[in-house]
C-alpha cells in the first residue's frame, strides 16, 4: 500500500515547525526518524493532511549536558546517541539499552524522541526514561512545558502531548556515584519489541524497576534493594497489578513469571554495578 495524499513541509527552523503545527493541529504529524510513522502511513493507519519534517532544525540535533542532566534534542538519531563518547560513563543505562533498540539499520534513522513520542509499551527507550525519572520537554507556539516521564505516557501509544505540541527534547539524569544500572529483556529475536523488558536503578536508599511489554504503558515499581526482606512478594504483587493478557507472543502467566524472575535478576545486576 501507499500513503494517502498529504502536504510535506521540510522545516528549516523550530519557529517554522511550530507555526505549521499551530495552524494544522491534529491534521499534522511530525516526522523525525520515521521508522514507526512511515510504515503507519504506508498501511494508512495514519492519514495526516500535513507532514512536518524536523530533521533540518539544527538546534534539535544536539545532545548537551546541563549540570547533572543529559538533554537529547528532538532530531538526535539513536545511532548518534549510541556513539556518543563516554555514554557508558555519562548514563550507563542508556548505553546498555540502546543496542536492544531495533536493529543497526533502524537506529541509523530512528530518533530518540521519536520513540518516546510513538509510546509503544514494549519499546526500550520509554522504559529507560521511566526508570531514570527523566522528563519530556514539550513546546508549541503558545508555550513550553515539562512533564515527568511517568505522567507523559497515558495509555497504549497515547501520551499527554497536545495537538499543537511536539517533543522538543528529553532530559535524563547523568550517572551518580553509588548507583547501579541494568537492563534486560526477553524477545522472540534480538531487535524485536520486548515480550518483557526490565530497567533497574539501585542506590543506597532503594531501587526502581521499570517494566515494559506487559501493560499499556511502561510501569514503575519502587522497592527495597535486592536481598532485603519482601522483595519477592513486592515483585509478585507488582506482576499481578499489571493485568497481563494472553496474546500471539506470550501468555499472561509467562509474562508475570518474567516480571518476577527477570525483574529480580535485573535488580541484582544493578546492585552489583554500584560504584
């Protein structure tokens, strides 16, 4: 199949992109890497009247450090972040999760913020954003606003973004001394979306475990560090709370078992990585 007809705008500046988005609203879609949007256009699951290409906006192609945070612009490709010097030192969780995102061919085109905007509940980058307690920076012609990641994802491929807004950037905390990070997932093949994915952050106070692939959005569990009493019971309660369902890829029971076992393994690995 081929896409339905649409107008195409190659925005040369943030101002131009935001002007078109303000005029068109829900009739427009933002094109960055296009690895999710283009197949949807071809299958006519998405039928925008206007496509706004933002890859020519220079200010959105930057990765910057601001104090204790890493800011990733809307047009930063996944491969550019993956090849960032010292990424493993700056944010180890990103460094270990990025090789699981699709394949080298898709990472060479796909953008980090595009994956966040698409909000697939099995995708790795939304999971990392939730685990790290990152933020999503939204911008329109009217205003700018910042949302915590856990408030940005609202359902199955649904977000709190308004029709005239786009994701200008995301921000993630840089690695902190005494904190360990780990990422694991189970998929049918490497590069496929996860049946269950887990991202863990462990410090001297406690632990955060983000789980994707089970509920309609990434889910977060805050708990005691591995080895403390009650962790298994907490993971069991958490697994049941996600209300997993049978589908073509796995049964609900299999997913719940993965949350328990893979979750515990990921937490233990993060605890070992504390520096």
